[in-house]
């Protein structure tokens, strides 16, 4: 999400901003960049016929050592923000592996219900000049 010209943030509920659903393989690929092996990863993500480029880079910039770019939305991360993102990815990877079956049987109704998808929102920070 980013700020619009009127100063208000884009609202994903109104179709603004960019939402992606990372696959397990994409999450693992992004997570490897934190170990700088490789130092960057990029791909084209396809979801419901929409193509979005994704890039994650480990940089030599000490104040903003990571950059996530989703389509035209760049998001530089501080070290702390990168650590939180890494920990979130680890948690989501574990959750996805533990719940590989996307349908769970309800013990009360004996019906199958779909589990919700993991969605990650990234907000672009802007600085006032």
C-alpha cells in the first residue's frame, strides 16, 4: 500500500494497493536471501491470470539492508523490519507445512471446510521532504 496524492493510504478492501499470495516455494526462496545465499531473488508471480514481478534483495546498505519490490511497490527494510519479516516467513512456512491439507473435516458437522489463505500486506513507507 502507498499513500495517495491526497495523503490517504490505499485501501486493499477497495481493490487498491497490491496483494499477493506467496507459495511455499516463494517463501523459502525469499527466506534464503536473508542468509545471502543467493543475495537476491526475483520471480514473476501468477495468480488468477494476473502476473506480478517480485524481487527481494539483500543490500550492502547498513541502514536499509533489504529491499522487497512487488510490482511497482518498493519497500526497503531496516535490519529490524527484515528480522520481523524473516520470522513471519518462518512461521508461515511452518503453518503451511502443518496444514498442507487445505480442507479440514469439522468434528461437529462432519463436513469439510476450506481453511483461509495466508495473506501478507506490505505498506510502503514515505518520508517527508
